[in-house]
C-alpha cells in the first residue's frame, strides 16, 4: 500500500541526517489519506499494546482484530507508530507485523518523538504520543484502553503520567475505559479538571476503572449516543479557547469486567509487594499490571481486551457521527 503525507509534498526522513523540516506530520497510509480526503470517519489506534502490552503471537492477532472492528463499524483504522524515524498513521500488513515483533521496537511517549525521528528509531506509541501524532495528522477520534494518571503516593513521588498534560493541549476525542485502577483515580479526576480536560460518561454517571465498570467515582456529564459526543466536540470548537481533549469514559461491560472482589484483593497484594521490593518510578506500573495478570490467571488481561474492543467500536461510531456533521 502506498504512503502519503498529510501536508504539502515533502520527503519523509529516511536517516538520522534528514533535515528537521522534512519530518512534518505523520505519513498517512493510502487508506487513511483517501478517507480524510472524503471526510470519511477515521479512528486512531495506539501501537504500544501490540509491541509491549500483549504476548506474541496474540498481540498481532489483537492488532488485526481491532482494525477489523473499526472497519466493521464503517470507519477506517489508523494505527500509529514510528518506523525507521518516520511517523505513520495507518500501517500496512508488513509494518504492523514489524511493530508486533517487538524486535528493536522502543516504547515512545510524546517526549520521545523528536529523538526517535531524528535518530531513525522504530517505536510503538503510547497514549500521549498517539494522541499528539493523531492530532497532527488531522484525526479527531482516538480509541484506547485506559489512560495514565496520577500515581498513588503522589505527594511523595510526584509521579504523574504525561498523558494528562498532553491531553490538556491537544484537541482530540479519546475513547477510554477510564484510567488504570492501579492509579489514584480521585486525584486523576481532580487533575483533569484543573487542566480543563472534559470528561463524559458514556451511558453511565460513574467513572470506569479500566478493569472495572465503576471506579467508585462519579462523572459530571453523561451521554448516551455517538451523536451527542459529536455535538460536544462541535461545541468545543465553537467555543475556541485552549485546544484541550475530550475524554469519553466508556465502561467495560459488567459481565466482562474483572471480579471486583478479586481485583481489590490482588491489587492490595500487588501494592504491598511493590513496597516490599522497593520498586519505584517507571517500574511501578509494569510491575503492578504484570502482578495482576499472573495473580488473576490472566483474567485482568481479558478484561483489558474487552474494554479495548468496546472502546474501538464506540470510537468508530463517534467518528461516523463526527464525519456526518455538515
């Protein structure tokens, strides 16, 4: 499949010596470019789940499944990644397989994009990097699993995900299952309010907790149809002001969530083990998530995937409603 840029014709960087002016916006796959030209619905997807979030070969199967789900809802998927120093929105089969292989594939947050482009690196994009590149490519809807947020014991560690500050200055609608339950959910919601990032509960007045349909925290605004989300997006644009994101908090179906009692017990064990082993900083999240997968016999991973599938379907429906507006 041929590749095109979203901007005026310019060559994408093929080596670390490529001039910065050639980096521009992400290279679009032909499918994504044609969809944008026709004002057809497009949904951005992150690539970290493929390279770093799932075991092989299931990760490639899931990546292919998620793209198929977007298409089944009448939209075009745009999986985002950086390959050989070039940002891409929309991956062909070979590029998707390369990211899923994990070999030499770095994990790229927003702050890592410039060095990755300048040095010709290959990397899978996290929420912050995906949201940034998607917005640069002209995409408006991004579907993912759960966001990062404020970490527990923030007063001691000052540990907060880069997702939050990036979303405060990026106009994109993110469909998610709330934030990971290993985080400080109330503090994260407070931080989102401070940053001016809007939060809508989709079909719920409770903020979801990633593996759980209800984190125990309320949301102020509830919508029930994709068209309502599109109307809020349009109102954001009409108001002007800060180019902040809109979060659509879509709970995992209750029948597919992780058993709440099991979740609470295992999470308490994981937090205790983390403290006992002196694990801090960036090592905390992968340790806790890995502990949950092992201690629940993989049930937390299945709840994660159920949430992602639901978000991808909803993201496609919102993208269709957005594209249908005059």
